[in-house]
C-alpha cells in the first residue's frame, strides 16, 4: 500500500510541488508586508513558518481519498482482508511523506528568509517533525468523514483548524523558548505525547469514519 501510494504521488509530481510553492510565496510576502526590520521578523519567524507549513498541508488533505473514490478502489480497500486501520495508516504515512516532508526540507530556507537565529532552526525542525504527522492523522479522520462530499475543502478546514491549535501552541512555544534561551523540551514532550496517542488511535478512528461515510 505504501509503495502504491508513493508511486501514484510520483506520477502527480505537480501536486507535491504546489504546497512547497505556496509556502515559499507566503513566506516571501511577509518581509514586504511587515518591513525589513530584523528584530520584528526574528520574533515572529517561528510562528510564521509553523503556520505556513500547516496551512500548506491543508491544500493536500482534501485529495487524500479523492482518487480512490473516483476509481472505486476505496470500496475494495474496505472489503480487503487486511486490517483497514493498517492500510489507512500506510496511506496517511504516504501523505505525510509526499506533502509534509518536502515542506520540512525547505523549512530552514524559510526560516533563514525571516532571519530566524541559526541555533533555533533545529528546534523548529523538531517541532515540525512532530506537528506535521499529527496534522495528517487528524486530517485523515475528517477527510474520511467527508469522503464523497462535494466542496468539502472549506468544511474540512473549518473542522481541522481548531484541532490543530494544541500542535501549533506547543510547537510555537518550543521555538519561542529556544529563541529566549529557555528550556524547550517540555512543549516538545507534550507534542510527542499527543502524537503517540494519535498514531495509536487515529487510524482506527479513520477506519470507522470511512465505513460510516460509505454506508451513508
């Protein structure tokens, strides 16, 4: 399943580049809008990169099950003898690898554009490594609930953004603490704990939501 999803994503390479281009364009616009003052940009750089990456991932969540619904393979996935939660977990992993990982790779460039101090960038990357899988896992549940619904993108964003707040708060808190020279492991630990719970329960919830959506 993972190999299949990665192969399909490679055939649609333009979809992988779209969130990256969006993140770069949004980050470039902030210095023009706020001015070139280094102190101001450094203070908000971590939050800008975090929010930009999370919003860029929203562009790809709506399409997580779209192709499977169109070609009828989603019903075959549900009827498969393999555990549905495990198969969906591989789809979620493939989504993270193709949408979030490229954004994490360019995150140091985005941070440098906003003059984020170099010692803080590793903390930012660690926060993104924990926050982005959480967004994919939570988003998969909501995407499964809205599977087959027309124009579900706005509905998905409205439902998902409140659920993303804890991840944004803890990730931004860790980056802000690192910038101020304070201990930053506590918010990272909370973020990791939430991610562990999501990894354990989100694929099961996604499988149940998908069955409900298909039965409806």
